[in-house]
């Protein structure tokens, strides 16, 4: 993010970045170092740990404005992080996701154009060439449906986030449900600049197997199955 040091922000324009973590000792420092230029511009980074046993909170502390703790569960962690923030715009970033250059400027411009919430396009880093296809399909599906995924780095104005009660307290599909509630109030802003997220989940399970699993889980969710049941199937 070259040159970000000159883009000092005002209190009203502060971006609050919430990073949920659980046993991320191997990568949390690199993830937070990538956000350091944004902190230098006056934005805040809040890390929320869900009960790590590998020393993640201690490793994160020097690189965050605050390291909070909450019950395990990405939705609960992100809600706890949002409650600890001060900015007008909330940005939820997974620990294995990297933002594009000058992300704060991109978001500020989007809000100036009237955006209430949205997400970035995503690129999936990994060796299988099929991951490029997966990312392209994710981006287009999201653009057509108005549904964002956590891998795309969801952003939302604080007032709107509070109006819908934050992330739903469920163990899976919390990003889908959040998008449905936000979409009922405002269409998402789908930024074409890309975040880069790790392909480790696809590589560990197998790309095709992961694609089929996620589509099957989404289909069952649309049919009304509980998030708890689907979380058990996902594990």
C-alpha cells in the first residue's frame, strides 16, 4: 500500500477493521502487518480471538489497536469486534485475506457515492488453476444475487449494521444471512478491486469436493435447514 501514510483520516472517516481469529499463530502477524499502513492513516484494527490455544492473541497484540476475546464462533467474534470499534464504517476481514492497495480510499469513495454496504471481488490464492474459475463464479454470483461471502471482505455502515442487529448468532451461513437482511434495506456495492484470500480450504478438502459441499450446504440452507445442522455437516 505505497503512499498510504499521506492519507490521514479524520475521526468521522475512520475505518474500523475487525479480524476474527482462532488458532492463527502461523499467519496472524503477516495478516496484521498487511493492515499496518491503514493503521498509520488513522484507521483501527480490532482482533477478536475465539479461544485460541496457540498463542495467537499475544502474537497479534503488537499489531492491533485492541485484541478482544469472545465466545468461539465467527459471528459472535465479529459482533464483539464491532461493539469495540469507533469508526463509521465497519470492515470484516478474515485472517487469511489481504485487502487491495488503498482499500480505505476505495471504501471512502464508495460511501461518498451512496454505498451503505458491500464487498470486494475476490481472488483465491493457490496452485490449482480451477481456483481462478471458482473466484470468478463467486464474484458474478454475488453481483447477481446481492449476497456477499466473508471471503470477499464485507463492509457496512455502522448505523445500518446496528439497525439489523449485527451478524445473526449462528455457526454457519452468517454471511449469507447478514447479506439477506442488508439486501432488504439496500443493494450492495460490489467493488471490482480484489481481495486475495487463501485457497487452503479448497486445497485441503479438494477443490471439486469443496465446491460441491458448499453448493449443497447453500441449497439446504435455502430450503430452510438450520445453520446448526449445516455446521455439523460442514465439519
